[in-house]
């Protein structure tokens, strides 16, 4: 079936056309209009500006997705849309657009959870991926581990108790003076740090040690705020000792060393809880997804862990780790199979819990 999918939960307006069936998972088009340059001016996403930018971008995005797929709107079998979680004003733009489109075409409207869709991006590179599996979604807003017994059933078994991993990457990057969002630049800097260590320039051993984000108990939970604060304090102290002002640039080698130590803590902490989850659940398959799953060091670390544990690892390609429409279409297909349909009264929910609560009210 041909699904037109819409995503507008944060700062990317996205539309895609995907062809999905039992045998096929094909992306016919995948258009992303990023607002990142606008929000970079403010050092983070400004919700009001983001909603307005979605309003401007959504129609051209959908038009392009349809024309690049080489189809017409009348060929569409269903419209899938992200309805939760995310910035409420942003979600409402996508939801309203999708509702009007589905209603005017007379096709089903499928509500899709954003976190689930990040996982579903893995179906495109690994069509054989099948439930049950574990999925760790690491993004700017979430760091959650799910047990997925069916492609449309997500049981959260672990999560961050405060900040998300991506949020911590972006904050530390910002304090170092990197442009928002700093995740990808931190990745590259950590690579420079590793190379400097390997060449002996900075010595083999680690000078900086940051706390682990893995909670020291037998849950699968994380806490990134302590790690984030430790890194931020380290950078402030460095500037103070050098008599520099708050925003003064710091030595590139020093930045690389910090990025390296920070990334090491993130990767080790994530892997520690993943190892525990694999042992406790006996999982044989693991998906690593979300914007931060684009991090090369995290990909390597989780890959090594899975090889050691004999677990098959699925990771979306870098191009599908960030927010996009194709992943919404992929999850939309499975939601459709499970019977999920929305009416013109579909609402948007800022949190996943809000969406669950609304569903419970509907059932009562
Ligand atoms: O999943 P996503 O596109 O949006 C949300 O749903 O939040 O994730 C965005 C996050 C940002 O925090 C960004 O800095 C981070 O993903 N990110 C990375 C990398 N690429 C993107 N973090 C670390 N390393 C990367 N290579
Ligand atoms: Zn996302």
C-alpha cells in the first residue's frame, strides 16, 4: 500500500511517500524541510517560531513528496501522521494538515507515535527485522528502552529520569561554543580527541573522567543531568582558570578531549544498561534508533556489545536517524495492520502519557 506520511513534532517539517507490504518496504520520496538554521540563532528550538515555520513549509513539502514519488494524491491509500509526543503547536500543524488531506481523499488516517517511528526507520535497511525485539531510542527529547513484542506494541522498560542524551550533547556543545544542535559536531570532536590520543599527542590515558549516565541499580534507567552538569562545570572552570570570559573560545585540543570523555561516558553508560537488559530479557534482536543513533562512537560501542552478546543489531542509516517522514510511513503501516484508525477528532499530545490517557478515556 502507498502511505503518505507527515512529521512535524519538533523542528523538521517532513513528508514522505512509502510503499509497504508484507514483502516490501520502499521509500518513494522523503522530503525534510529543516528549521535548524532559524533555531541556531537562539541556541535551541523556539516552539512558537517552529509552529509558524511548519505552517509555511508543510504544503510545499507534501507537494514535493508526492511529485518526487511520481504519483498523484489519488494513488495514496492512507495518510499517516505523528500525533505524539512533541511540541504541541508543531504537532497540531501536521495533525490538522493530515486530517484535511485524509478526509478530502477519503482514505484512512493513521495516528503514529514519534518514538515508535524512529525505531521503524530500521525496517528500510533491514526488511527482515521482525518482532520481538528491544529498541533503544536515543534522541533530543527521549532516551528510552522498549520491549517490542509486536511492531505495534511498545512496552517501555527503561528511560532517562531527567535529560535526554541528545539534550546533554547539545547543551555541552553549546557551552563549548558549537552551533545548535551540537550533537554531530561533538561526534566529530570526539573523533579528533581519539586520534590525538592514538598519535600520542595528548597521552594515552584519559585526563578527564565524567560520571556515568547509567543509574547504579538493577533498572534499565538513565540520568544524563549529572553528566551534563559535570561537563558544563568542567568547561566553566577551564575558562575561569585561564581568566577567560563565559563565551570565550577554548583550545580545540582541549575541546576534543572533553568531547571524547563526555562521549565515552555516554557510550559506556548506555552499553552498561543495554547489557543488563539483554541478559535479563534474553532478547535476540536490538534496534538502536533516534537522532543520537547517528553518533559514530555509540554505533561502534553498541555494535561491539551486540557481537559479544550474540544479539543481532539493527540501526537505521544515518540519513534516517533524524526526524523524517519515511519512518512515520513505516510505523504507520504496522499501526494500520493492527487496526489503528483516527477520525477527524484526532488530537495531538505533547507527551506519550497524554496520548495513552486520551486513548483510555476513549475506551471507557
Ligand atoms: O531524533 P531527533 O532528530 O529529534 C528528536 O526527536 O529529538 O534527535 C535530534 C538530536 C539532537 O540532540 C542532535 O544533536 C542529536 O540528535 N544528534 C547527535 C548526532 N546527530 C544528531 N548526537 C550525537 N552524535 C551525532 N552524530
Ligand atoms: Zn525525533
